[in-house]
């Protein structure tokens, strides 16, 4: 899904630099357009105080009003049509070099109110019915999700030496001789004089190592949501009205004079 990201710049040169930065980030140049009042009017895309390429978008009315005011003041807009995965990078680039949209919007609104009050005051020919606006800011606290960093859980293999005792058995050939001293018969002598060979193998045990893998434990990675209450403090502004009544003494003298006159009449 494509989304549109818009930023305000003080000059055409700054806007063109932002366009090049978007191109360098991999956003196709055909999806980025630079809008200024002079070019829009020259191309016939301005009618009844509205800029056609802004009115044809799905921006909210308050943002449209701010962007129209920016163009009327000679500032330049950069609009980028990006995919969802490109939104964060486009916003980072445009916010890093663009004007503060919230401050601009407030400035336009304040100046509009000031101009309206001045126009109203100049239109009056008497001192009756003039007003002073008492304005108070309200603190609206919202929430937004932010990335607080990652927890990386990884597994890796290490080797360590282990030892175990094992008992091994060895069999060895032992040769013993013993004296007999018996006289042999001629037949036994003939048989023994032929010679004889005996072969005996020695045997022994050796250690055989086998290894097997055992699933010792499992580490589960999950997220747990916890609510916390945060005390938010900021400053808000409000309008105070001081009244300097320069007629107070005159009214007091007038009341004293009226009192004396009443006394004279009662004599």
C-alpha cells in the first residue's frame, strides 16, 4: 500500500536537496514531487485560491489549510509517495531538513486570529462593543508507541573438559618353571624330543567414549505488557485581563457632590 509523506521547506533549493536525499534512499524519483506556488500557477493548477495538486489528495482539512498557507507565503512542499516499508525512512529524511509543521500551523493560526481581530477593530467607528479575546491552552496528553531497544537472545556452542574414572582389566602371560626329576621311558623321550610350541594371547580392556545429546532445558522468549502511570508536566498559557479604571476618582467626586446636594435640599 502506498502512502504520501509531505514536508514544508523555506526555499526551493532546500526542497530539491530533500528530493535528492529521498532518491539516495532508494525512493524512485517519479514518486517525489516538489510543489511551489509560482510553478503551480504557471501550470494552471491554481484556481479559486486552491492548489489543484493539494486539493486532489486525501489529506485532512487542517493539514491542507496549513500547506496552502505555506505555498501562499512562498514556501515549498515536498510530497513523496512511498510504500509502507519506506515510510519511516522518508519521514526521517524530510523531518530532518524540513520546517516544523506543528509550529508553522500554530503560527498561521495565531496570525489569522490577530488579523481577524485587527480587521474587526478597524471596522468600528465608535467605542462600543469592542472585545478582548481571553485564550487558554489546554494540556492534552496522548500516547504513542516507541521502540525502546531490542533484547537479543542467542544460543552458541562452547566446549569444556569432563573426566570420569573407569576400571580396565588386563590379562598378561606369565611363565613359571618347576623341577620334576622324573625318568622318562624311551617312548616318552621320543615324543618330547620332537619339540612343542604354545601360543597364548594377552588380552586387555580399553576405554571407549560415546557421547549423546540431551535436551537439558528450553528458554522461552516472550513479551509481557505492564501498565505504568507517568506524571506528565508541561506549561500552558492563558490570557489575563487587567483593568485600569482611570475614572474611579471622578465617579467618587461625583457621588460626594450628589450627596451634598441632597443634604442642601433637605434643609
